[in-house]
C-alpha cells in the first residue's frame, strides 16, 4: 500500500513539475525573487507515519512472547506555513510550522500461541521544523536544492487508555530534496522529506493499568519505540 501510494504521488509530482518547466522555460519568470531577504508561503501535502519497535524478549508466566509491528501504512494529510530567510546566494533558513494528521495501526501478536491484538493510533501533530536549505544555481525557471534540519513535534490528539500509550513530545532529524519552479506569479516547490525520530515514544510508566496489571505484559515486551515519517509536500511561495 505504501509503495503504491508513494509511487503515484511521485509520478504526479514529476508530471506536474515537468509541465511547469516546459511551459515556463521560454521566459525567465520572477528573475529577482531570490534576492529578497524574506519569503513567505504555505504548503499542503501527504505523509506516512511509522513506528519501529525494539523488543525485550519478555516471556510471561503463561509462556507468552509478544511481538509488535506495523504491517501497513496509511497516508495522512499535512499543511504548513513557510517563513524563509535568505543567508546568501546558496543558503536559506526555513521555519515551516504546521499540522500533521495521521494514523497508525499496530499488530500485537503472541509468537507462541498465535493470539493477536490490534491498536489504532491516531495522531494530530503540531510540527515546528527548522531547515537549512542549500540551493544550486538557477537554470532558467528551475532550481534544485537539498535540506537538513530538526523538527520538534507535539501530539495534541486526545489521550486514551490503550494497549500502548505514547509520549506527547518528539524530535526528528530531517533530510530532504526538492526543486523551485518559477511560475509567472509564484514559485511552486515540490519537496520530499525523510524524518527520523530521536526519542523513545513509548510510555513505560502505566499507572492507569493498576486495576488490570495483566495488560502490562504488552508494554513490558517493548524496550523502545521510535517514529519515522515520509513527507511529500507542495510549497507555494
């Protein structure tokens, strides 16, 4: 599912950017746009969220060994603002605060008896990305670039008493690439970004399970849970 969705989105982005380039290579659009100190804009896009788990190998008194995985991925929606500061001819600093709406379905199964549990994890992330953007020289109406940065996130979705609970705050290292396409009245900027979570998201302390301690076996089976994201966005600047 994830490969098919990403392939369709990338084909769409390539076709859109190719059309924009063919239509606008004859005339130099917005020739002085990059000389401005500040740039403002916004973006819309899609993303996928995933969790990778490290397990403790716990064997319960009943002989159960629980394993957690995310067998499939669901595309989510994201929207961001854009504040861009020009440092020199090649480097810019960008701040792109926004909201990411996503969903993850976890499969928890006993590797010995074959019992299975599932948990649907919905998230609404407030993201605060800071990126350093390095651009090549402009060629006609296009200018490719790469980015690297950090992205603090805060999950503001409603907390529930589930099989697993996750911490609100996280921080990602991000790397990405894209291309500025200069249209007559604005810049269209498709961008692909890969995000790698730095913290353990799993909440190990579960006082909410004091009345049902048997549920702790799931949390105790996991040593660490780290988040990753793939993001495809279209900026309008």
